[in-house]
């Protein structure tokens, strides 16, 4: 019977992955460029008005791309070219954004070239001329103390910009961090439709990896499983933004502390019956990223389900997820959410650790930081950034539970991707609500 159920499960997985076909490279390119044009025309004007910045300047060199500028390049550009300058001017009257590439050629179909080399042989002079003509009140540049994503203007270009700009314009330079973060964190309706597919594929790969098709208890090691995940991603025509990890908790004398799970994880452990497995895994597709952590239990001979004490510990982390996501409200900061969630969890007798982050065009994306594993009292700077609508998050956390049967504390570490529409929070493609079971 178990063998039949396994075959049926694997058939379902095959059908599920077939139902989520990966687009060809050509089709991916088309979709990426369509989304990019939509973002320029619909998101950017509102963000520039919200930030109060009427001229946004991005400058980068080939292979030293500004993280934001990189997300604005067309799909067929795998890097910037020479010195790439992009400028966006918000017209307060029309509420539209004019787009300029101070370059010899258009940057894709969305950003036309705006460098008359016969009039201005020097690229920087052409830039200054454009700024003078637009006469903006504020010139936003990507410099930031708190967000690495918004700190993409390198020192050499910053110095050149200061040298070239006349004093009157130099005094209008401001940090574009609120605008840069807004651009990176805001999701469109179409992006969220695609995200449903991304997260579903991620879940399906985890379900396949956490099965007896891949795991042979007593033989398969955690490293075997890690590299299976990497190879599976490649074979599907996908990529990943981080190396997966697989860890084991079991009835032994080893404590599973944060440092052990994040940096001192043992390698090549043989997976055994009775083990509680954990995976941290994500994919990159159509310039979007997923980040998922789930658990599985390896059944012992004669077992049909995981022990009650593990299921109870798992339910505690599900409850912590509920507490955290119920705190999301437009305008409050990441630190506000962290503080309120921890207070409620502790009041309910939960031992929480919350380290949730924004998700989108980067895996560890721009937006409000909601705790770090070693900063549970709040994160200055990025934790003080407010929550906005139409933003995605990786709800990453754990709860510690003492297991008398094992004589020690374990951690149920969960991570699921979700979306805040400004009113409610939802998981993009559901969440794990019970342990996956591995039989053999």
C-alpha cells in the first residue's frame, strides 16, 4: 500500500510540474520586458511623487552595476555597457515619467538614447545639460546608509558627478533611498500572478526532494540532498540565488542553536529513520525569487505518522506565523511588527525568533527588515522603514520547543512567501501546515 501511495504521489508531482511549465528563454525574455515596461509606466510615477523626487539619476559601469539599475536593464542586456546612465524625470503636471539613457543607443525599448554626441562629446556634459533643461527641485542619487540595494552609486562616479555639476544643481542632490526601495519592493498584479507559479514550483521541488525517491535512509546524506536540489533546479531550466541547505535534528545530545543552523551546520550527515529534516531552498525565475523552509520526518519502521510531540512543536511555529502576519499594517515599521509579534508570542508561552525579510527582485530584498536572528530587539535603519501595500515578504522564523522524549530543545524553522495588499496578508501559494513524511 505504501509503495502504491508513493507511486501516486510521484505521478502527481510529475503532473504538477508539467502544469507549471518553464517558459523558453525567448518567452522569458518577452515576459521580463513586458513587465519592465509596465513597471516604468505604472509604478514609477507614483513612487517618484510619493518620494518627492522629480529627477532620479542612476549611473553604473559594466560589471559594477547598481543593484537598482540592473533591474531596469532589458532582458537581453546581461550587464551594463561601458558607463550606463539612466535618468527619470517626473512631470508634476502630466503625472508621467520621462525616461532618458545618456548613452549612444537606446536601453531596450523603454528608455530612448538622449546623448547628442555632436553637441556634447563628453557623456557627463550631456548629462548636466539634460539636468539643466529639466531644472528639477530634487535630484535623487542611489546613496544610502541603511539599504545596500539603494547604495549603488560608486565613489568614482559620485566624485565625477560633484565635479561636473554646477553648485546650484549640486545642492539639489538627495538620497534616492525611499524611491529605490519603493521600486524594488512594489509588485504588480502580473508579477503576483507569476509569483503564484514560482512558489508552487518551489513547493513541488521540495516535496520531490523530501520523498523516498530521493532519500534512502541510512545511505543518503544531507549533502547528497543539497546537491540533488541544486541539480534539480538546473535540470528544470531554473537558477537559484543561494546554495540550499539541509539539516537534521534527532534524539541525541547535540543542541540545535542558531549558530549551528546558520553557519556551523555539520556536513554530510547520514539521514536516519526518526530524523527531523529541514531544508532552506529557493529559486530565481523571471527576475523574481522565492525563499522557502520546510520540514520532513523520516518514519521509523512500523510508524505511520510523526510523533505527537513533533507535530505539536510544528503547530507552535504555525501559530507564530499567524501572530506575525496578523501584525501587518500599512505605515508601521518592521521594528513595530517585530515588537508586537514577539510580545504576543511570549504572552502565549512561545519562545520565538523572528527574522523576516522582503522578497522580490532580490532574495533578501529591499524593504522593512522584521528582525534578524541575532537582533531580536529591533534593527536600526532598515527596521525603521514602513510597510507599504503591494509588497512581498519571506515570513522566516522559528520557535523553540523542549522535547522531553529527546531530552532537549528543538527548533521548528519555517519560511513561506507571502503578499501584503495593504489590507490583508496572504501566503502566495499556501504554507506547510504539517510535517512531510518520508517512508521507505
